[in-house]
């Protein structure tokens, strides 16, 4: 039997992760001496919390900074500034962003990442047994070879893989099976938080549904907490408890899933929601086509970054940066007119 992580059985609702003013600025180097001429502000002052046992969805167009944010949280890349406060099983809090590499190694077992490409994220020279066992060995959770093999077999059974394929290599599996291997690897050290970076976007639709259902089952069984990064809002709506919307390195809206999808407060969210497909033939689709491209994070517009593409923009939008404010209980947005606009959600037609 697999043991549940230390958080299992606790009441859902305690803050497990708090991101405070997190930034990641990539330097732009030019010339023979590689002097810094500016910065790409991929993540620019993002703050939010994730509660134990919930799924926090993070959405936005390509280039919005959501993947960079996820990788900064688990220190796959180094953040420029800010704090990532994580609560350990014993109740102590640590700042992942400020920890030394040596100290980070001791707590890394408590958070893991599932990557977008289920093939490139697996070492083609390693068998399934070695891939899943790697975090167990690295974190010195088990030492006996027999115990490690038993643990790997149990994980394979949990994620729906045939234990007879224990010694096969990644190339012998389908995309969905490879992602199950990646999920089993992430579960191996009993983590509390798993960052899912576009975990189903590379899979066929039917396989996507299977993986999403698997993640939900695993969350219930092991009381996992997910940061679910995606660009497909229909997927995010299905799995998320709360959703944050990113645009050019900043959060522009955050709310529980139902409120955000039915009563958006930011024009960018409204435009994203208009592209969500519906299965009801009676609902007329009226997609909002945004002009132009996502703003350049190395040279963003003045004021509200979204104003050059916003159909509701007024003069103040180009002059002043909108404040991040709570426009309804638990519903936050960064828009000068968030309390005045009546925006269309996914359940409304024209």
C-alpha cells in the first residue's frame, strides 16, 4: 500500500504556499562585452496563495509568464526577487526562493513538477523502474532495492500502468502512458504540492480526460495540492477550484472557478472565455478577437499593459497602472473599470 503524505486527513483550507511579489527578469545582453541593455520581465510582481488540498489554475496566452512562474516556484529556475513561502509537514515555513541549494535539497521532496512534454521530460536511457525510483533514491527515502521496487510497483498500479512493463524504456509507451510515468515519478516521494505545467496539452482529447480524472482521483486519495498551468480554459474550468489569469508577467484577475467563468471582471478574461467551446448547439458563439499581439515584456505599454488591445480602454488606462483590488468577496482584478463593466461569461449568449 502507498502511504499518504503527511498532510492527508487535515482539513482543507490552510495556506500551503504563499507567493509574495515574485519576479523573474531575464537580462538582455548586447555587444561584444555582453553589457545588459534591459530586461525581459517574464514574471513581474505576482502574489497569491494556494490552500492545502485545492487546485489553483493559472491561465494566459503564450508569453504571459505562467510557465516561468511555475518553474520559479519550484526553483527549476532562479527567481529575481520575491518570496515563495512553503509550509512543511511539521508546520515550519520556509522561503523556497531564498534557500541555499543544500537546504533546498532537503525540502524538495515535498513539491514536484509534471512537465508538458511527456517524452522529453523522461530520460530515454532509463527504464521505467529507474525513472520512478530516482526521486526515492535522491531523497534517500528507501535504501533497500526490494523496498524501492515494491514502491515503484505500487505507484505504477496507482497511475494505471502495467507492472510487467517495469523494465521498458520511454520510447515503448504512448504519450498518455508516458505522462502516467511522469505522474508516478512525481508521486514517488510523497509530495504535498505538484505543479502541473501544461500537463495535458500535448495529449489527444480522449487521453486528456483520462489524465485529468486520474489527477482528481489522486488528489482525493493523497490530499495533493495542484498548481495547474494551462492555456485551455475548458480544462482549467473542469479541474480548478480557483483560477488566476496572467497577462505579460502580471496577474490581472483571480477568483474561484465559478465566479471567474460566469462573472469575469477583467476584459482580458472576457476575451479568453469567449474562446471556450460549448457543447450546447443553442448557444451562439461570439468570440472576441483581440487586436495586435501580446505586449513585449521587455518593453511593455504604459499604464495598463492590456490597454492597446482592450475594447473598453479609456485615457486613464494608458496613463495609470490599475490597482490590484478586491471587487467582490474573494474576487480580485487589476482594471480601472472592474466594478463598472458588465462582462460576458461562458454561460451567456448575446
